[in-house]
């Protein structure tokens, strides 16, 4: 048995040490950026999607960063003053994303300088607390930094990447502290794996990459079921949460596919579960063949609190809204473009590119 385990570890190590280069796997590499520019120049729907990004970047040029030491979201109602403050300052992260992509498309240095200013401000202020739901909000910042990292000087790089390592280490420590709890394998862990994948491949850190690989395999086996459903759907009785656990798993799988060529989308676990099966589980609900009354039998008290607080999307007994799955199917279309048929039906879209993520997917290699 030990020989099998060691052999599996060796194969995993070989994969992650022979195929990884220090490239852009969250964002786009140089050749992909050239393709992106060509797509924008040749297609009106791609140009329209970029215009929205550029508009946000131009506004950000005239503003200053508002970093916060602690992101407060998980477990707080939308009326909580701390959450209200967090939502306001998290606008910085989308500005970082917009500034980074606008810089790479236009090559105007002022966007780079402002993007870096925002990232450094957050790196110097935000504290790593090991909460994957809160840290999951940092996705746009991770992707923005990945896009510009090769041009960041060593002083700023050290500040930023030290912060990233603190975040990753805090997430690993939190996981170790809850190994015997249910949350070890629910959506929290899916988001944790995604956060580690972001950082692991930004930094080209082999140990973090191995953590992601082993934990992603285990999460697919434990979080998702052979019939396509999963722990979160069972516990929350809501497709909202089935989707919420799949989104970070798709992100991690995309990064790994781009970096190594290994396909975790179609990978089938020993328990016969897979990300693909769980995406397909949503298809009949997205196409209208089935409906689902959300949260009716949820086992989580906080779901009832949000319903009583009249928070949008958390009304107990309301049918799942198919349009909420649009971005999930766009993410899945990186692995199988057939999912775009669902996207087009949900958006009644006749344009070639539904949104900016569709444009990025078209520019990406390993597609």
C-alpha cells in the first residue's frame, strides 16, 4: 500500500515539476494577449466588453485605494455595518482587474502604475485570517497581479508575494484545525483550494501546487456525488450552493489545465464523482426542464436569517433562477464549448461574445 501511495506522490510531483513554468495561468500570457487584442479589434461584441473594462479603469485612475485590514462577509447579513463597509472597499479589487487588463490591451503605463499602487496598498494593509469565503473576494486582485507580475520591481514584488504566502499559509492552517468538521469538505474547502491554486501558480510554488493537487482530488471525491449532486446541495437544499461550490473548483481546474495540461474537469474520482457530472447536474434546471424550490430543507440556520432579512436570492421556497448559472457555464465552456449553447439561450444572445469572460476564454491556449 505504501508503495502505491509513494508512486502516486512521485507521479504528482513529476507532473508539477516538469510542466510548470513561471507563466501567467490565471490571466493571459504574451501570445494570448496578442490574440486578445486581435479579437477586440475584429469583433464588435468583444470591443463592447472591453469598453466596459476600460471605462472602469479610467475611473480608477482618478481614485485612491481604500484597503481594509479585515474582509468581513461570511456569516454577516447585508445590513451589518461591517459588511457594508467591506462591500464598499471591495470595489478596489475590480478596479485592479480593470487596470491590469486595460494596461495590457492599450500599453498605457499609467494603468500599470495605478494598478500596482492599489495592489501594494492592499498588501500592506490586509491581514491573512484564513477564512476562505472572505479571502475568495480577492480573486480579481490575484488575476490582476498575475497579469503584471513580470514588470513589478523586486521591492514591491517582495511585499506583495509575502502577503500572498501569508494568505496561503493561513488557509492551510485553518484547514488543519477543522479536519474533523463537516466544513472540511463543503464549499469552504472548494474556495480554499481555489485560493491556494491562485497563489501556487502566481508564485510557481511547488509545495502549494502539490497541496492543491492532492486536496482537489479529495474534494472532488468528498464534496461531489456520483449522481452530480453534492454535500452543499444536500445540506442547503439549494442549487445556489451547489453552484457556489462548483465555481471555485472550475477556477482551480482551469488554472491547472492551463499550467500542466491535466484535465480536472473530466477527472473521475474513486467515488465516481466529477466536476463535469456536477456541472451537468445543473443543466436541466438551467434549461427549464426542472425547477427547484430553494432552501426549503436547509440545515443551516443562517439561511433562515437571510430569508427573514429579505436578502435577494435567499427567499425560502423561491425557484432557482437559471440565469444565475450563466457565469458558471461560461467557465465550464473553457473545457467544453457546448455549454455556450446554454449561455446563449439564457441571455438570448446573438453576439459572438456574451461578456468579457467569453472573450478571455477565446484568447486562451490549452482550450
